[in-house]
């Protein structure tokens, strides 16, 4: 790979089943020679924040897969009633009510999220802690995406943000109405997926971008489904963009309730199997030769 080239790995949101699918795909790709270049910029949103943090800290996809398949290691995960289909439908209605105003729509979601502001973060912090092998920010470039619930502005959390790594991941994963917002510098942060399920446009400036999106293009969600536009923006800037979304088997295993940990093992194995079908479609800079 030429020295002038830079890479970005973008991992999107998708709940606990999305975490599992991401890990399965990455572990499968690794078996076909997939490598993470030294200059890789890791960009994680919600579920993707967990996996990108682990990868940036040097944890191998195989190690992550082994943990996903170990029921004891994932026993701290808790079931939450949730429907991605219903969430998408609610966002369709919300966009109609706001006349297509994305900022206003996100502000209303933020107001909903703030109902859990001030809740005890201890139990949630322990869940996030159980997902991470190392608790310090990595040296490699890592950006975790959250949204300010009060202003609807997106926030890119890095090692220079002054927020502990656990709390940064917790903020990116703070699904409105499910998990509490996370305080930071006088602001209250919620799930980065409220801006976009992928936030791939934040990889601007990279020569090669690989996007793994557990919820696909999310076109049914007008608030958060912007991947197609993000790809066009990156390509206009000269980037080579590769995208991996769940195939039919993976979609079935991920399910509608992406917060159901009982589906994690099957989601991971589906991602692992899917990797053999997608490895040839991913560009050369991501593979050993």
C-alpha cells in the first residue's frame, strides 16, 4: 500500500446482535488475510463503538469471536424489549410531523432521551466494562460518535475529549428511552446512531474506507439511514468505499430486537459464514498479499 494512502474502518450501530455480527464478519475476513493497516482510523457508532474500541486496542477478531461464543463471558448482557422495525416507523412519523426537519426530529428524540437523564449509570457502566478488554484509550486513532441530546449536534469522542473510554462507549451506545444519557462537559450525550447508523461521512480524508453496517442502509429510517448519501460524499472526495451489510441469513439471525442477547451467538456465526462471500469484493488495501 502506498504511504500516501490512509484507511478508515467504519463500524455502524445495531445493538448486541449487531456487535456479534460485526465480530463474526471481521473474524471471518481475518481468516482470508484481512488486516488492519497501521494508519487505520477506527470510527464507531453505538454497537460499532464497542468493536472499534477493541480493535483499536489490539484485540484480535478471533479473540472477540471466542468471547461472543462463550455464554459465561457474555452473561452480563441484559435483555431489553425493543423493535427496530417499530423504531424505524416511529421515525418516519416523526419526520412527517417535523416537515422533514432533521434537527428538530433529533431534538425531539433528545427530549425523549433526557427522561432518563440523571439515572444511575453504575449498572450500565458495568455492562460496558464487561464488553471491553482494555479500559484505556488506544494509541491508534479512534473516534466514537455520540449526539448531544440538548442541541442535536453530533460529538466525536477521542482520547483528547477528557472522557473515560468506558463512558465514551457508553455514550455512543445510549439508546434513547433504553439507556441513560451520559454527562460530558456540561452536555448530555445519547446514541450516535441518532445522527446516522454509520456516520461514514466522518471518514472524510481517507483514501480507503470500509463500512460494516449491521442494520444495512437503514433506508426505512429517515432520521438515521444516510449511508448511501455518505458513500456518495466520500466517493466524490476520491475515496474508495467498500460496504458490507448483512445477507439474508445474517438478517434473520440479527432479528428485529437487536437488544436480545440470546441471539448474539447465532448472529456472530452468521457473520462468520458471510465473510467467505464478501472477502473478494473488498479492495486490496485491506488484505495481505
